[in-house]
């Protein structure tokens, strides 16, 4: 097996794992804006927990997609062209979600905030579902011909595996967000999030387990089956720790679950990057889909320098904003005058009055 393509396959799997771990609770908090929060104060508490970090978390998505493009251009081309419509929906959802974060508080109006809250919730759901569906399909199969092109219409990618992966990531994001809120908030939101987590996590992880087991039956190996068992242990541990009020450990245990889950899925799929559902001879592998050794070697040097800096910066960000957020930290909502309008009013007030002109 070629060394550099293997290293970059592992690197891309790690990037997707980091994205699901960090953006998972981020997207989940967005969905909980309408499912969990009871009033505007609750929603502002939820937004303040992810406010300093949500855009940094999306760097992992960009890096994973960029690394796939550079290291495995055929993997990137086949995946993104076959899943053009769902990935376009993901892009639109992320854009609307980001705009909603910025515009939600611009007007002190309940109807205004409600519209942007729905944009955050729906955008978060679509992004989580689309990413989950794409990852499930790249590990279970797409209708690719001998050239790596899609066979069939624009919806030929749709399958039970797409639904399983989509709902698997959505459900994981929701419980991951509850674990995060129990860790990051205080007061009534904290305790309610912990109660919801304890009740929901045994059911919420089932679609993800279904995806894991499906990939194992397709191409599993003994060590990837062992990771499935480890994922089960991690979820049970997270549930027990949450019941005892160990919120930080419960969050870490759920993080261990997603690490074991993605490792088992990508490990079972290796060395195939996209199986063809038409003919196994058309499978894309790390050998026939990768860039040249020179490209991969140059990428390795850049990644060895840049990746530690990104991780260090993001770790520092989380450390700076490590304190809990509660309703007591949220000031009353109030209207404000845009800066340009305020300047116009000030200039009008300070200018000398003009004497009226009479026609007499």
C-alpha cells in the first residue's frame, strides 16, 4: 500500500472527525434554538455559548474538502459532482445560518428574531443532514461508472444509506449540543439540557450505530468491529456520567464515541474512497484517485507547519471562552440607532438653523 496516499486518507478522516466533534454541537445548538429554548433569553444564552467559536469550527469543513481536492482529486470530483444538489443545499444552509447569527439582534422585534431563529434552526438541520448523507454515501457507495462519473439522474444518489447517515449526524449533533450546553451554561438551561441528554442519548445514537454496522457488514475488519464495541462503551459511559452530574466527562465520553464511530467507518472503507454500486471494478481507491507523490509530499510539509498552528489557535480560543454562560449574563434586549443615522441626527442638531425665506 502506498504510504503517502494512506497518510492523507487518515488525515482526511481525522479532519472529518474534528468537524463532526466541533461543528456537531455547534449545529446541534442551532437546531435547539427552536426545539429546546423556551424564550428569547434562553436563545441568547444558547447563541452566546457558540458565538466565539462557530465560525472557527467551520474551518474543519473547509480544510477537509480542500484536502480531499488536493490529495484525491478524483474522489473530490466524483463525490461533489454526484452530490451536487445536496451539497449546494448544505452551502446555502451554512450561508443563511451565518447571516442569521449576524442579523438576529439587529432589530428589537419578536417577529424579526423569530424569522432568523428559524433560519438558524433550519440551516443547521440541512447542513447536518447533508454532511451526514454525503459521508454515508462516500463509505457505502454511489452509482459511478468506469470514468468515475455519475450514472443516472440528479437524484440517483438518494438511498437508505443517505437517510441513515443524514439522520445519524442530525441526531448526534442534537445530543452532542445538549452535552455541550450542560457543560457550558449555568442555571435552568444547564439542568434542563442534562435531563434531556440523559433521556435522549440512548435513542439518538441509534442511526449512527446503524451506519457503523452497515459499513462493517460491507467491508469491516476485526479491528473496526472492535471500534464499534468501543463506541457502545463510550455512549454508555457518557449516559452514566451525565446522570451523576459529571458534565465535562460526559461530553468527553460522547466525543470518544464520535471518534470511535468515524474511525470504524473510515477504517472499514479503507482503501476504497468511494465504492461503485454499479460494479466493484469501478471503485475509487487511494491508489487510483490520489495525486502524485510530489503533490502529496509538498502537502505534507505545509500541513506539518499549518495544522499545529490552527489547532493551537482554536484551543486557545476555547480556553479564553471557557466560562459558563447563564441568563444572568444576558442584558435586556433593546433597540439601537444605526451609526450612520446617529451621525446624521447629530449633524442636524449641531448645524445653525437657516432663517426662513419669505416671499413678502
